[in-house]
């Protein structure tokens, strides 16, 4: 286990595969393991969101339920957005892995999807777990509830199987050595073609931000510098999850996924003035949160 130690001095071992090609032989395991880490992160976020929603719906302050208060609605909405992005990415990555198993030509897509989910979903789980603990208050910090364990476990996801920096660099490696960026772009465009359409205004913004994300990733890859690897990986993750949510809104008959995709576009891909007048929270999302659990 990555969180334990083992000593192998004097142990006897057999060579498996070609000498010097160990990492190549491990690659299949690594891809599946990174998806597993993404599933784990998504599950931890869902548990954290569930606990936070339960408290927000049942605790009252100043004569109101917490979930009816604007600041709590915004906090829960942010938690829910990252949680649902991870869920979408899990499905997209699993499908990419299955397709690559049947058709080697599909490997480039799989090769970039697995580090993307490992990088961003595992990092999001840390913040989601902490923000959800805050909903319960001081009691969430002690061990009588699940919050402390969820937060503790969430941090491990971005440490083992490649730390955040290493996995972000692997996204660049997939672009450079596997030519994965065109495959990812094609996949995103196919999801959007098959997904629920958006308004002309949002469609223009969406096209601009997608173009910017892929251009930036290519620029970072071509530059030879790794300084902006994390930003490139994050932007690609947000593009894929946004497109996946558009697809789910139509094919899973879940219109709320389109509202979530709008939020990814506005709050994760488009630049916002941090002190501008805040826009009203999406009513459909608030209603969905209130009806959950």
C-alpha cells in the first residue's frame, strides 16, 4: 500500500516481461488504477455532499433551515458541481478504457482521460470534503461523524498513484507522445453534437472557451515548459465534463445536467470578476438540491 512500508532485502523475484520495460508493462494497471482513484474521489464527494445536504435540510438557525439561506445555497451548489463533474468524468473515462481494450486506435483518448480524472477529481475531493465538513460545524471535525474520515481519505487520492504535479505532467506526456489532444477534441465535439443544445449566446461562449482550452493545452505542450501543466489539465477536465453533462442531459433525460454544464462553463471555463455583482443562483439547481436525499 502507498501509505505503508515494506522491506524487500534478500527477497527472491522472477523477471516479468522485458528488462527495462517495467513501466510499459505497468501502464495498463496504472490506467485502471487512475480510474479507480477517480471513482473513489467521486464516491467520497457524493458522501460528503449527502452529509451536508442532510444537515442543511434538518438544522435550523434564525427560524430558517440552513438550505434556505443564500450563502448555504451557494456553498452547496459549489460542492454539488464538483461532485457531479467527477461522476460524469468517471463514466466518460470508463467508456474510453473499454473502447481502447477493443480497438487500439482508441488508445490516445484513454491515455489522456485517465490522468485527467486522477488529477482534477482527486484534488476537488479535498476541497469538497472540507467544505462539506463546515456545513456540520465543529461537530464535523470530531470522529463521531463521517466528515473527518472522508476529509482524511480525500487527501490520499491526490498523493498516491502519482501526485498532482506528476499526473499533470502525464497529461502533457499524453499530448506529446500519444497525440491525444485531437482525439480528445473529437470526443468533446461528438458529445456536444449528441447533447442537449444550448442558447445561441451560451453556444458562442462555449465554442470560444473550448477553443481556448485546447489551444492553451497545445501551447503548453509545444513550449517545452511545464509551468502551466496544471492549468492546462484543469481546463481540459472542465471541457470534457461540460460536454459529458450536455450529452447526459439529452440521452439520460436529465435536464439538470445541462444546468450543471452551464455552471461549469460560466464558473470554471469563463473568466469572472471576483467582486462583480453575483448572479442569482440557478433556480433549477437549488430545487434539485432541495429535493435530493
